């Protein structure tokens, strides 16, 4: 009897101290840029929310090998889609931000989260070819910078004819393709660039105005779109990007001013950080809220 009690105690101590298995479902997976549920795509930054997802909080940093991690130190958390571990960017007890492996095809896959050998539920998720979403600076405005590298905001808007850079995730395969666990350091254009579109108030921008759409070098799961705003761009247009059958969510606007500001009313652009290098995901609320940007990779300088 004594030996049985000791064995039971040993087994109990071997279990995680918090005792409960991870709790999550297919309905608690979101696109990290839009914070909206639904299909994600390979090389998309995604969020899983739930309970008992981790015993610790950690943010990803490149290890000595230069590879993206599959387990953040001190967390013991691993998520597998199909047979491939994802790359976690941020881990906490209620939220995990991760990069969907870029070498997975579109289709239905099983996802399971494991903490120190304790499995959560196996759920099915749908991977689409693309799942476009724009990163945002707040619940309404897209994240974009001007040619000077400063953040575009309602207080410091762009103007028609300006060259801007948009940041997104979920834009699909590129040429060359992103390599699993490697941080891309070179530009790589979207494979379907001929079908890529930017809509301003529902009107497609001419493809010649898009100088580049592809990987943002030095960023995990992030894409950039280099765009010259047409001269006919209206004030604060709704902006969507993507493909004919897969557009980013509606309701996101781009701060644009159509008349030159008076000198006395001109305002400097805010020094707000863009997503950092490599992407270190910020803690988002456990439940979906209006989209928020992933913290940035390099700080944006203040406008003089």
C-alpha cells in the first residue's frame, strides 16, 4: 500500500502544477492582423486563444542557430499542424501568437497543442491559399508608412500621389518561397502578383502603381505592399488588398488628406513603432477585438 501511495504521489508531481489540460477550439483561432476568426493560410501570423495554454509568458527571439523556434524557452508549449510544429512568436496562459508553417499546402489539418507532454484537444483547421489582412494602428486605420519612413496617421495623413508602404499577413506563396523556420532576409514577390489587387473605396488601383508586393525582408510572416496613391484618391478611403476571391476585411481605412494643410494646422507625424525585427507578437486580448498591430520590428523615427 505504501508503495502504491508513493507511486500515485510521484505521478501527481509529474503533472503540470496548474493541473488542467489546455482549452481551445477551432473558433478561437484568429488572423493576427485583422483579429478575425476564419481560415488562415501558410506563412500567416495567427492567434490561438483559450485557457491553460501555458505556464509562463514568453516572446520569441532568434536562437543561436538563426532559426525560428518551435518551443519558446521556459514554456514547454508546442503546437503542431498536420505533422509540422508551428513557430511561436508569443506565448501566455490565454493566448499564443504563432506563424503557420509556410510549406503547408491549402487544406484541412489537425492542430494540437502540447504542454510538457499534456495534450490539448485535437481540432481541425482550414488553411486557405491566402488569408489577406492588413495590420492596423487602431480599430479603424491601416498601418502604413510614407516614403520618409514615418507612420501615416489621422493627424499626419498621406496625400494623393504619395508613395506608401502597407503591412499585411496572409498573402500566400512567393517566388522564391519562404523556407520553413528561416527568417526571410531577401525580397520575394507574390507568386500571383498578376492577380493581386489594392482597392480604394472599392476601386482597383492600377497594377503599375504597385511597385512591390511580397515578403517584408527580416520579418516573420509579414508582407509589404509598396504603393503610389492615385491622384484621384479620396479622403480616408476604405482599403482592401488581396485577390479576386480573397480580400482583406472591409471597414479598414487609410488616412488620406485631399487638400494641402494650412501651415498653422500642420501636425508632425507620431513616433509610433512598426512591427519589430523579427516579429515579436504583442499580447492581444483573449477575445477578438478590433484589429491591433503586432508590435513592430524597428522603431519609426519622429518627424522633425
